[in-house]
């Protein structure tokens, strides 16, 4: 009986050991499953992060593509277009021009007047047949525009000889009357011709090949290369004037500066490389406005330092760091550059445009105040008071909005970059 009990106990112990082994195996399998589940969960979270990152990247690339298309096919300026093919149809008006109103003179007095008299050929009165007399006139004026007029200046230098020397001396000198010094010796270009070509190219943006066609219509055949040489030599002639303008410009208390890429061929550089055109100008309240374009092969600090050497005052510019740290120069931010960042965000991003619109609305309010000051021709002191009264509250609200919005936007998005630029330049923008 005792042996039977021992056998039964051993059997139970073996069964219990087997069950414990199964439990341990299940626990191990459970632990393995939990570890695998944790791994899957980690991979799932990683996939989610990758998905968000990829979607952000895709959205950014789509925004870049949209902005690129807008820059390539859309308007290049934030302002209204200056002219289109159907400009006449776009801007036609049904209202009569103001200068047609009787008794109102709108044409400036300095214009040359050409009077055209209109008289009756038959002076007999239609009622009684008696002759009529002159009793006044009804005056009206029209604008007469004469296209470019080409004429020739013939320099006739008279020669002089001495009769006495001719008969009494072994030799006789012939003296030719001198003519005034010419801008380009030996050239047919008169000062007036040089002025016309340079003004048309650099002020009216007419390429030289178009000037060739315009002159051809007037009967003057002149090559593009000749016009190019005129422009280059005219540039050399006016260097002293440019230096005088620079001295006047650097005497102002505040200036504006910017730089832009230009492609220049035949300069020993790669044709696809870019040079820089730096522009400096007086502020808008200057009594004698000066604008100087300074071509440079690069965009380094040395270019700005060389031009601004000796200047003491404010310089309104974009956020380019080369303007910082120049001796005597206090950089001032440019709201036009800040606004451009938001305009790019509007063009680039298909959704979430509300913040860009909001920022532009703040800047538009500031523009409105400046337009008011400009139209009223306010003095700098009165303009400062107007800004303190009306612009300062807008700036305070705008800064609070920027601080709040900066934490809610994606840093790499266009609106994120616009807000970051605005905040980084804030201390310069409010100077």
C-alpha cells in the first residue's frame, strides 16, 4: 500500500513538473511575444514619425514647386504690373479726362506753345447778311508729342592764312579755328546723342538692339556695337560726377541699400556665375535724391565697406549680415523684405494661409500710415510723432502675435521661415 502511494506521489510530482515546465515555456513565449510586440510598437512609432517627416518633406517640396512656378510664370513683383499687351483695354475709362473741363488749365506752363488760329472763311451774318467782327476766342489745348528727332551738327572749322606771309615770307602758316572739346574725340556722337542713348537704355530699360531699330525708322543706320561703345565711354566720362554724388550721398543721415544678382558675360567667369549690383540711395525725405549703382564681382562685406567708408548714420537694408558691424553704420530693417517672405508663403503653401494673411494685414496697416505721411509731406519730426501715435500700437500687437505664432508653425515651412525672419530682424525693424 505504501509503495502504491509513493508511486502515485511520484507520478503527481512528474506531472506537476511537466505542467510547471509548460507554464515556464508559456511565460517565456509570452515574454517573447511582449518583446516582439514592443519592437513592433517601436517600429510602428518610427513609421509614424517617418510618415510625418516624409509628409512634411513632400509638403515643403510641393510648396517649393508651387513657388517656383509662381516665380517663373506669375508676376515677378508684388506691385501691380506696369504694362501688358492689353493694357489699354484694362485701364480704359468711361469718364472724360479732367483737362477737357472748360476753364481749367492742367498743362504745365513751361511747355512750348504752338498757336493754331481757326477763322471763318465767310463773315456774312446768316441772319441779316451784314459783316461780322471778331469778338473773342474759345481756347482749348492738346498735347503734341514729337518722336525722337534726328539731326546733324555740321562743324565747319574755318581756316585762316596771312596774305603778307604768303607773298613776303618763305613759309606761311594756316590756322584752323578750334572747336569745343568733344565727349568722344573722333566719334560722330554728340553730347545730346550720348544722353539720349544712355537715358533710353538705363532709365527707360530699352535694350540697344531696340534702339538700333528705333533709329533705323528715323533713317539713321548705326550698329549695336557702336551704341555699346558709346555707353561704355559715357560711363568713363561721368566718373567724376559719380564720385561727387557719392560724397553727397554719404553726407546724408540715413541711406537705403540693397544688392541683387546680375549675370555678366565675357568677364573671364563661368557664364552661369552671378555677379552683384549694389544700389545705394537717399532716403525718401531727402531734398536732393541720389541713386548710385555699384557693380561688384562678389557679395562680401568688403564691397559695402569700401563704398560706405566714412559714412556715419542709419542704413536701411535687408537681413544680410554683411551690413552688420560696419564702422559708423546703424542697420535698419526693411518692411518690404519682411512682407516678401509672407507673400512667398501665400504663393507656396496650399493650406494654412491664414497666418500669412494676418501678418500681411499688420504690415499693410503700417504701410497705410506711411502713405498718409508721404501724401501730406510731413516733416521728419511730425512723421515721428505720427508713428509713435499710430504705428507703435500696431507693432506691439504684431510682436505679440509673432511670439504666439512662432511656436505653432513648422520651422521649415515658408510661413515658419517668414515668422523667424521677422522675429530675428525685429530690433532693426522698429528702429
